[in-house]
C-alpha cells in the first residue's frame, strides 16, 4: 500500500493514529475542510483581541477534520451505533430511576412496558407457541430463513403491509390521545381537567418483525401535572394505567387511503403485551426490572428493517437497482409494493419511494415525550464537553472567547491506509479495555462487583 510507505516516510503515523483514535472506531467519518479560530474577547469594549488557538483542517494528519458519522444503524457503522445504543439506554434508565436531570422520585411513579403490534396481512411461517408446527406443516428452527415470510406470497397483502408501516407513526399519535381519554375516564375526570391532575410520559422504540411490519415497544409513565417534577395523584396506579392502555389500543383506529377502489383502515394487532415495571431493588429478579426494560429498548434502537427482514439499509435511486441484489423474495415484494404505491399522486405525502428500503416506515426509531427524561442531544453535548475538558480545549473562559469556524463538506469515509490504521487503533483500545476489566475483577471483592 503506497500510502502507508508515504506516511511512514513522513513520520505522520503517530499523529494520524491519535486523530483516528478520536473517532472512537467510526468507519464512515465525515471529512471537513476549513478552519476554527479562537480569539480573546474583551467583554467590556467588545473588541476582538489576539488569537488564542487556530486549527486548520488541511494541516491535520488526515488532511481534513474528521467527525463521527453518528449513524444509528449497526449495519452502517457499528461504533457509532453502539454509542447511540448506550445513549438510548441511559435516556430510558433516567426516566425509570431518575438521574441526568430527572428526579429520582420517578422510580415510584406508575409505569408499564407495552408492546403494540401490527395486524395480520396474511399467514407467515412462524414458530407458534400453542401448537407443534407452523401452518405450513413444518417445524421451523430459530435460524430458518423462511420465518416471517408469507406462506402464500400471491395472497399476502403487501399493499396493506406497506401502507400500515407508512401510517404507524400517525397511529401511535392517535393512540396517545386515546390513552389520555381512557385514563381520565377511569379517574372520573374530563379530558380538559386531566392535564391539571396528571401527565402521561413515554419513551418508545420501533422494531421490525421478521414479516417486515413495524411494532412499538414503549415505557409509559404516569406523572403529576408538571411531569417527573411532581408526584402523580393518589388514584394513579400501574393497574389503572395498564387497563387504560388495553382499552386505548383496542379503540385506536385511523382512516387510510382508498387505493383502486379499496379503502384502508389502520389499527393495532390483537397481540398486545402490557406489563408493570417493578424496581429491581424492591422485587429482585422476579419482576420486569428497570435495567431489563432499558436494555431491551436500547437493543432495538440500532436495528432497522435490514436486520429483521434482510432488506436494504439505504435508499434506492431506481427500482432497477434491486435486480442484482441478493434479497429475500418477501422483502423484495414489500419494496416493490412501496415503489408502486409511491408513484400515486394521492399518496405522494407518504414518500413511499424514498422510504421503500424501510418498507414504507418513515418515522423516527426512538422517540420520547418532552418530560420523560433527558435528551440524546443533552447526552451528546455532555460527552463533547467532557472530551474537550480532557484534551485541554476548555482552558479559556467561554465568556471571554470568540470562536469563528468555517467548515465545508469534503467527503465521507477513510482512505485504505487510514482504514488499516483505524482498525489497529480500535483493536488496541479493545485489548486495553479488556485488560482493565480483568484487572478490576481481580482487585474488586466479588460482593461489590457491578
């Protein structure tokens, strides 16, 4: 590799390794050209003074400023997806136990873990719990590629499946409205008065089933009128919340489009799982714990349709791009259905062609209500501040420093030599972390280990 020889000859290997180490293993970093300059600012006169620090992108070892791609998909960038998963875990945990700006009293608020599924669009190969074999007559193993695919593809309703995915976000929003109504009804309150007594807070994540239909996992919590800052009213219990959830899920329905004379209506599926969340400190491991729920939701925050169904993890430019791809027939049919429906003028607001690789779903994979807990942005900002502090970039007071930046996009990804060196840096960091964990385990008494 000629580039490696050049780097070795110029002695830039160590500096480039340090720059790549700052990416945390990101495999698709964004390359930026430009500069960043810090000036001393006289707060009395407003006069811009001497230059405190100047960074020129072209003078960096990689020739550009490299920033993480921050892609949440594990198939695109495992390192950035792992950061996203951890942030989601902390966000969910903060809403269950408190911390990161959320009061610890939320651990005493009624909360449930709910799974809302899609309805049936036709029989699919599965591993049923009530009978020994699938409807097709076979007993499928867990790794059987047929799982989730249509038993009779010609009779499977691919059109309805795609449209359901496209409207799943609207269905969830309607569900939250119905949920507040059902809670108010059980509390003997009007919908208008409900906001003066309690508030519903939630965090949810979307997951694809093997058949390609989206379903939602959510933590739903009952707070006082000011959210987590106030205790819920005396009538608010996990049992009342669970009962209201079941009623709201059953009642929620939204009208869909009429396609070639066929009307569509969207509802949730009959499979509904609602379970109260208990604290591990109070109930041991016999109940659904805070940590188990947070870990479960965070796991699916980095997965898309490609993980469950074998479809694509990036948009299509042309339908012809499907031809050379090795995709399961079930996923291919769903994508084709989305592409066909996307050509209709009456459905252009759904942008089905742009989201055909997602089988029609265009919503955010993880969302939360405003007062559930902290935000992913706040977690990222805190991490960035910590990094600047560790690198000594915050040695000048912010109120006396003027920062001028100008960066332009210069590309994405690493050169072959940078990829090679980045992989080596990442491996070394993994070995160091493993060694540190082993040393910690040896030095820490077993009874206090995490």
